């Protein structure tokens, strides 16, 4: 009986790791097949949840399905991850107040931030919208959900600094959503990147917690599969995934930072957001959007989103270099 229990336990352990390995691969590698991404965890039916748990998510490479309503220049930025596709646009005013570089979230693309970019242009800023590695028109099919994307942030900043002219002020704002926000935080904390202002929407506290949150959204037990997924995701992509900790990156961020969060967000908890905000080492401001989930906050709170953004930029513009 004891031998059978040991054998059964070993089979369960091996099978669980095989499932976790497959999940991690599908979660961090986009496919070339068409179609749409698997629905959000909380939108899955019971049968679909079981299928996703057994086979992993459907994860086609994100595409830019929207075109800019303003004139853009298509540019390519060299990154350690491969060439990045980006759109650059000047504001209607002759001389920009500065430049806002925008970085999208997981399974997103630069087209997902066109609304935000349009608003920054109306405020007088030039904008740079970047397809992060593996997304949109950028090279590759892999995502590391913030780790290697920090190299993309660094590459974009270096590109903009190199383009600086007397007619193009060097005031630089970094705007990131979810994965893009964590990439910005790691770029500053570990890669030495320094902007003048950060605007961060719903960055996660730790990679481990964000995976646990996805399991909780499906109303299925997270342990031990969530930890196996985090482990294998890091192994497959050559980094220690447990080191992706926005909460710890925040301790080394001295840039004036605006932190935004939705109170109904199933992906990022209040505790994570509280920890990030408490740890931010520089000037900071936070606004919670009541009833907003893991989504653009201008959808439900357009006036509040615009107001907090413009006020933060105006309050800190005197500190920009």
C-alpha cells in the first residue's frame, strides 16, 4: 500500500509539472495562429475553465487592429530583445512640452494606447508608442510579462535621448499599463533608467501574486500549480520569475510617480497597490478609480483620469530637466 501511495504521489507530481510547464509555455509564448485570446479567467464557463486548466490559454500574437487618427512616423528601435516597432508623433503645437513614451500591458500592443496618446498630444507632448517584444509588429513571439520588457523601456529611452534637439525638450514621461508599468519600474530600479515623471497604471506587486490572482479569478485552488507555473515560466525564459517584484522595485524609484488603480481589479489587489505606493521612494500621488477593473480608467472615469494626469504633470513640470 505504501509503495502504491508513493507511486501515485509521484505520478501526480510529474503530471502537475507537465501541466504547469505547458501552461507556462503558452502563457509566455505567442502563437502565429489567428483568432482571439482565451477569455479572461472570470469570463470562463465551468467546462472552459477545465479545458484551459488542462491545455493552457489560447495566445495568438497581439496585433495592432486600430490605426492612429493623427499622423505618425513609423520607427524601429534596437532592443536586446530584437527590433521594436513604434509610432512617433509630434503634438499640434510647434514645440513639444516634452515626450511621453507609452508601454502597453500583457497581450496588448501600441494601438491599445492610442486614446491616451491622443490626450497627451492635446496637452502639447510628443508621443512614442512602443510594441514591446513579441507584441504587435515587434520581433519575436515571447513575453516575460515585465522582465525582459524592461530592456525595451531602456532602449526606447535611449532612442529618445539620442534624438534630443534644441527644438525637442528632453522632459520625458514614462506611461505604462500593467506589464508595461512593471517594465518601467524594473528599468529604473535595475537598469539605471531615469525619466522625469512616471505614470503607472495597475502594476502588479509580485509575479507570484499575479499568477495566484488569475487562479482566484477562476475560483480554483492556486497552490501548488501557480507556483509551478511561475517556476517553469522563469526557467523557460531564462530568468528567476520570483524576482519580478514591483513592490521591491518601488523602493529604488525616486522619480515623481503617479500610481493609478481600479477598486474592482481582479488582477491586482489593493494590498499589492498599497505596498507599491508605500515603497515608492520619491514624490508620489495615488488615485483609485471606484468600480474600474483591469481596464483603461478613462473608460468609466474620463474626467477624473484626465484631471489627475494633467494636474500631476503640471505640479511636477518644474522639476523636469
